[in-house]
C-alpha cells in the first residue's frame, strides 16, 4: 500500500506540472478561458485521470488480454476503461469552464478525446517515471535463453528470518538472492516467478508476492543464483517452479507450483520447448 500511495503522490505532482503545460497550450479551446481557470481545469482532470487509471487497472490485471499484452495493449485497455468514469468528471468540469451542453453525440466525442489524451499522458508518464536502472548483478538471462548457474564460491545462506528449508523448495531456489532483500521479511522465500506490472515487478515467492519498483530486466539479474527463463516480455519463471507446459496455438502457458499460469509468447516459445520438452495441447 505504501508503494501504491507513493506512486499516486508522484503522479499528482506530474499532473500539476502537466496542468501548467496544458493551460499554456490551451487545447480544445481552453485558451479562451482565464489562465487560472484553465490551470485548475487541466490539473484537476489530470489528477483524477491518474487516480482513475490506477483504480481500473486493478480488475484489469485479472484479464488474460491484459496480463499477456505488451505495454501498448495494457495502456490502451486502461485508457478505454478509465475514460468511462472520467466522463462523470470531465463533462461537469467542461460545462463549468465553457458552458458545455451534454448530448449523446457530444459525450461520445468527449469519451474518445479523453481516451486518446489519457493514453498519451499514460505513455508520457511511463517515460518520465520509469525507474532508474539498477546496478548489474551477474546477468543470467538473454533473449529468453537459459543461462548456466553462476559460479559462486561461497553462496550466502538465507537469513534465519527466512527459515527456508529443503522441504519448501529445491536447493537451487532456496539460496539467498539480491532480489529477496527487497521484499518484506514475511515474504522472503524461494522465488517462483516475476511479473511486470506498470513501473513495478511483482515478485512471487513460495510465501506470497510483493511489488518492487524496478524494471523486469533488472529484477531478472537479481534472481541469481536461482536458475530461470524469460517466457514473455512481462514474465520470468524459476525453472524448479514449473510443473507443466501447455501449447495454445502459436503461444503457450507454464503451470507453476504456486498455482499461477505464466504466458509463453511466440518469441520465447522455442527456448521454452527446449527447456521443458514437448508441450501438451489445449483446446482452442
């Protein structure tokens, strides 16, 4: 929750800054209104937009189309979904600013304007708020190919607080990794998989999951000495956590020990087949 609130605070500051820029530029005839009125209009709408986008994204994460999609698809889905509640804010605000009168056609036109402008704002925010690259730590995965287990002369044992035992996971995933140090103490355990969510990576362990503010590529580098493979642009899985591999058209799915199903994209399909053998077939 702290990370979520921190992200919203950063977005609020960005909304204020973008509000100034929009008020100066004056799109959609808002330049005909007094500057302070236009500033309040744009800053308020942008702040509401970031909040609406973050809220609608929560249920969207349960959809396969969202989870398996790239950045553009996920952003487009969020923009289209968030534009609906934003109509309830934008229409009254525009009416107060310029005397806008709502009709069905005008509301439809406003919906698409909100979606297009909002999509651009989300993409811009992704670029501005992108987490800095973390220091490299023993790179292990390149283009979805298996990398050998790093040669570590004296691997650091898991802290006592982790209480990781051989019964919980194979030895190869029970070792400490730099990534586990970023997790709350009660969630530190053998890594099962990594899942990208916005600016964050959700780290799934045998004890639960938590969001970490970093890029997926940097997170994969910090999983050493756990052996794993990238199955999708948004997913990395630990080898010892894979229980099954199923083919679905030109893509596939990996069934993991914690019950999750990780998508396998066409790009990574060959390396996954080489690692886990011939897959089963799914209907459809």
